[in-house]
C-alpha cells in the first residue's frame, strides 16, 4: 500500500484538528478522499476548505466505498460505538475521537439521564458497550486507533524517555485539563455527552496517566501497572448562587445534568497515586498540564500554558485574528501563545502514528485497551462521587 485513503466523518471542531494534522502527510502517506456530515452544506464547505474531492450527508456512503481504508470519526461521543461497529463490519480501520463511549440513556427520553440514573447501572452498561465494540473490531480484523493526543505530545514522549533513562519509580502524578467551558450544545446534557467535565476534559489526563503507568510497568515488571481503585468528587460550580447573581458571566453556565468540575484520585496496584482535575470553570485559556514525581526525579509537562513564547498587547485587537491559544477570553495583557499548538499537543504525531499503523500493519501507540480503561476509570469515578466511597476496579 503506497498511501492510505481516509474518509472523514464530521466537519466541525475535531475534524479541523485532524485535517490540519494530516497536512504534511497528504499526498505522501495519505489521501483524504471524502467527508460526510449530517448537513451536506457543512460537508461541502469543509471539502472546499481542505480540498477533499467528495462529500456526503450520509456516512454510510463512505463505508460502501472500496477505496477507503480508514474512517476517521470526529463526531459526538454518543455516536462513537454505533459508528465504530458499522465501520468495522464494513472492513474499515477506525480512528475514533475520545472517549470511546459512555452511558446516554437512549431509552429514557422523558427525563434527564444524569439526574435519574444510578452510576452503577451506567458503569455496567458502558462496559457492556465497550465489549460489543471490542468484539466487533476483533472479529473483523481491523485496527482501532484511539485519538488520545496527550500520549503523542512531544513533552509527554520526552517524559517517557526520561523515565526509561532514569529508572526511578513513578510515585505521584498530578494532571489537569481545564478551561472556561465548552460552547457545544451537546456538552450540556448527559444524553449526548455521557458526562460533564470529567468525561469531556478528564479523558485526556486520565488517558495519559493510565498510559504512563502501563509504560512504566512494561519497563520494570514486563506487564502493565493497572488501576486498583478510584475516589472522586464532582460539582456544578457555575450554578453557585453567588456566581449566578454576578452581572457579567465569563464562564459557560448552561449545564443541565452534567458536572462542570471533577477531581479523581487514582490508586494503582503498586500503591502509586494520580490526581486528576477537570474543570469548565478556569479562565485564561486552556490548561493541559502534568507533574510527575519519581523516586529520583521530577518532571513538569506544560503543553498549555507554556512560556516558550510570551506576548503582551495593551488592547485585544492588536494581534487581530492571529491564533494565540484555545479558550482565551481576551488577547489583551500578557499571554502565552503556542507557536505550533497542533504539534505540541500531539495531534500531528498522533495522526502519523495512525497512518503508519495501517501502512506497516502494526498496532498504534494509542489503541483499544487504553480507550476501554479510560471509560472504566471515569465511570467508576462517577460511581465513587455518587456513593461517597472508594471504588475498587
């Protein structure tokens, strides 16, 4: 196979990330031959922007094409499991955005799922959905590539190399993704998002932490170090009375039955710990950070903000439309723009790994095992927050 052919499903935020990250591979290792979106005009606009030959308003048209090797799913989380299963049955390799799936209460249209359904049921049914996806992927012999960009971020990759070189024990990890809130309507209700900040944002640091302990375990023990238990709390900070009374709102506050803040303490089977923070209540641009404390070293991974570039402007209009950093409220004052956000956050090396996995017939760095473990950890955290106790995995 000289080049792989990709069909994109979705034409919004994450699809743009993926296309930008494929830019240097197109025409060399990959061709993007078609895009499908729910609305044809969205697909057509996306196709014009990125020079994609064909566009559809039905993703099944991509599955019917024999020339397409990979379908890239940049769609809401509640559609992931169904689309992965259908793509696998059609013999297509799959790139799937995070998280793999969740509980969406499709049989409960009359009530807010997040308020009415117990987390124990959510955990069980979510893992059942994961098992159906895994079984279908394995049965059809296709590759599943889990789009967790954090594990491909150059600072994170360097962290792994430092751990290998130093030989120390990872004792304590502290990781966070936070910003001022998603503006996507699907994110506000459990039925379409499968959870709140812990699910949407926390999936990144949870995935990176699980991957890191898996990696350390292979190095030291010849097997992954697994999660033993989780403890968690969640909240709706934007619904605090004093916040709601403020005349001007800087944060997204339209959350329905999902949390806008979550904290999880993960204990691993080797007795090491990880603390995860995820919040939709943090101003000043997106935070993607991880601190790792080893028995013989300490490493801070700052994807955002990073002081590799510091800029100042007395007025917000001075830098015009030039991108600084995601979720930034104003371009006035001091800011910390990323010179190449797609690279530093791992999107570019992620897509190259996925393409090479198909070209070279090997497994990707981020695959099905990580995808399932992230979902299990997060839903165990929801159960912990509901019952106020430690949950053993």
